[in-house]
C-alpha cells in the first residue's frame, strides 16, 4: 500500500508513508471528506490532493475510494471523481453528462465509458486498476467488474514517455477543463 486516508476529521495518511493529503477549503462531515464542487481558482474553490508519491508506478497501480456525488452537481460532459496529476492528467475516473462512469488516460485523449450509471447522493465503492504490462484498465463498482478495457499494444502514457516524476499524485479536480468533484469521499487507498 502506498497511501490510505480514512478522512476521520483529518487528512492523515495512515499507511505510514506520510503522504498526508494537501487541502484548503474542504470539510469533514460524518468522517468523510466533503468537497464543494467549486474549481480551485474560482472564489470559494477547494484544493485537495495527495503529495507526489515517489513509490507510485504510473504503469501499474490501483486506486480505491468510496464516493457519493452531491445531488446538485454541475452537469457537464466531464465530472471528475479522481484524477492522476495536475499538469498531465494522465489518469482519471469521471462521470459523463448522463452520469455514466468512465475513465480516461493522457488528458482525455483516450476515454472509455462504461454501462454503469451513477445515482446522485448514493454511496459507491470504486476500484480502478491500470496495468500497462498486462495492457488492461479495469473499473470495479461495488465489487463488480464494470469495465475491462484492453489497452492497445502501442499505447504509452505521456508521463512515462516524457520521464515526468512530478505528477505522481491524485486530486479531485481536473485542471485542464476547470472541473471539480462535488460530494463526499471516504476510504481513499492507493496501491502499487
């Protein structure tokens, strides 16, 4: 395990690796992380991200979290749940305008939409696994496999191709399209 956050009134990484969540303008409600849906650079916006995790391998990792989307979330073609990186946005799990669960790689140059539709104001457990050695990207929702995508043999993450080491963090904001998660998050875990 690389990092583990319970969000029990704090942003402490309990894995022992000291990757404590960096945040401003967030809340803790009923032992969850509350995110207001306002983009970081807009008035009242929040910032919530892990620090750079030196132990993270871009090509093979899993991220797990529980989440509930606020019922008044902004409807857009891209609503982030979790995003890898701030500059490159090399990975993300998001909702479409129809609340379909989807993932993307390389700043949305590769997008895959699942058949799973998320109900607002309902808790879900999400696991996303990327394994470029096995050429797979998998999404699990509440323990069920909802997307098993075969990554093309010639696909390469831009952060790997450009040898970028400073984007090994996760956030709830996509800085390329000024969108931010609106709702509650709990039990965030990052695995190698």
